[in-house]
C-alpha cells in the first residue's frame, strides 16, 4: 500500500434489510481495494420520513410488493436464510443505534463488530432489539458488561452522539440504507455494491 | 434456439433519464440471451405521483442531489453527452406516449424504433416533445406521415390505448422507469440491468 487511502463510509439503519445485506459484504469489498470501512448507524425515520417526506418502503403501494420480491431474490442468490420476515413488525431502531455510538465512544474500534452482532441478532436470528436491555445483552460480543452498556444506551451522551451522527449524515446527503461515500462519491443501495466495486477498481 | 423464450417487457417514461439510459442497452442485453424486447410506454405521473403518493425525484430533498450526481457519473461511465439537463423543465410526456401507442397500432413492430427516436430527440438533442406536433414530426423515422400521426396522437383511440397500457402496467406492479419483467420476474432501475443480465445467464 503506497499511500493511505480514505476509508469507505458505510451508513445503515439496523432495521433495514438492505443495510444488513450490505453489512455482510462491505468489508471484503473494501479489503479488495485496500480500503478500510467506517461504519455509521443512521435513522431512516429521520432521513426518509421526516426530511424527505416519504413513506416507509413497505407502506408504499407497488414498491412494497417489489421490495418483498427483490429481497427474496437477493436472499436466494446469496444463500441467506433469515428468521425475521420483512413483513414482521419492525423495532424502534434507536436503542441499537445508541448502543452503536456508545460502543464507538467506549470501545473504539469495536463498533463494526457490535453492528455485525446486532444485525445478525435482529435479522438472521429474528430477535427484537427494540429495548435497551436487548441491545445491552450483546455487550459481551465486544468485551463489555451488559449493565454498563445498558446505562450507556440510556445516557444523554449516547442520545447526543446519535443525534449528531444523524445530523452529520444528512449534511453529507445520506438518505438511504445502505449508503456509501468514498473519496466524496456517494453510492446508494445494496445493488450499487457492484458499481462501487467497479468504481474503486477503475480509480473513480 | 431450442424453444421460444418469453420476451423481456421493458417499461419506460419518455421523461425519465434512467429510462432513456436503459433504452440504449436493453436490446443488446436481450439479444445476448436470445430474448426479444417488448417496449411499453408508461407514465411516472400516474404510478409514482398518483398511485404511490410520492414526489418527483428532483423535488425530493437529498435524493435530488444524489440523482444529479448518479446521472452525471453514469453518463461519464457510458460516454453519453446530452443536450438536455436533468434540471431543465420537463415536458408533458403524454403526447409522446400516445404517439408510441399510435405507432404500435398503426405500424406494428415499429414502436421500439419510434421510442428510440423520441428518446434520442428529447434527451440527446434536447428537443421538446411536449406538443403533439413535435411528436408527429418524428413520423418519417418509422415511415409514417406526420399529418396522419398528428391526427392519431390526438385521437380517442390513442388516448384509450395509453390509458389501458398504464392501467395494465400498474396491474403488473410496474412503478418506475426503467422497469423490466421477464418470466414473471420484475427488475426496477437502470442499475439492475447487470442483475437482469446475470439472472438471465444463470437461468433465473
């Protein structure tokens, strides 16, 4: 590696299946191009619903049917089996997102491992992470104590960190999950991973 | 070719830049897989705005910036230069769409050629096709008389054909441009052309 390259910024919402799918592939993709990945938890409820004024995908006529079909196809293609169904009621993602920022602040460098564990628990295992205690139960994965993490998730610092992170993501134009920015170039959607791959390979 | 294969249904709105981009590649892609293409003009104003209740892309905060960027990147990658800018006021696409259905009824088999000419005129040459006379001026491309086509575009038959076609597209779950259906499988977006390609290559 001659020169240090900018990392890939990877934005996701824990309740986004497409975000989960991307989380499974982004590290390998980045490694192929000598890049690191900086993970960022964001909230579709703020970007899509409040800022853009749109409805959730599954509440949007026509698109909901398509998304269910597209997701099933993606899972077949990548050999994924999930306990959670897209049509299951979805959790409030804020506890998981605050947990992510608590890890970033208190176990820096472990936030991606935490995010992978949370995604895995929610999507593959079908567990609910809507309550802070559910999220804190993942603490051992990153070598933390559940009690300390539970307190952290409910702290003002974690709330402020999440609020700041969401504001920063909006300021960078991030609205969907997954969303990637590398060398200032934005890529939206799990189906843009191939484009991102080509783009990095071709040098932009 | 052992058995006759189903054609690829290709749905587009003339005012959609992504639909235009797809129109430039779909025939070659289909030919690689021994498929024909059935072209269908649809109206985003009916699917996206009326049925789904969403805003036009460029009126949607955050997404508008992304779309401009993504389009510029796509054009660089594919070596496209267009006189029309995405931010130019867009035409009422109904005259072009009625022209398309008039061609399908009166010059069957020529509707794809007409659609390519209309896309080219609107996007690459930057001409306006909002008025029936502008559309009818393309008639020679498919061996028709402009006067006959003009009358056709304004006929009740063309209006009914467009209305029926849009209703049929909605009934099949089509909402975006471009949108493809092959062997019952839907694909949305110009960036899904690669996926469609792989899907056809792998046999679904």
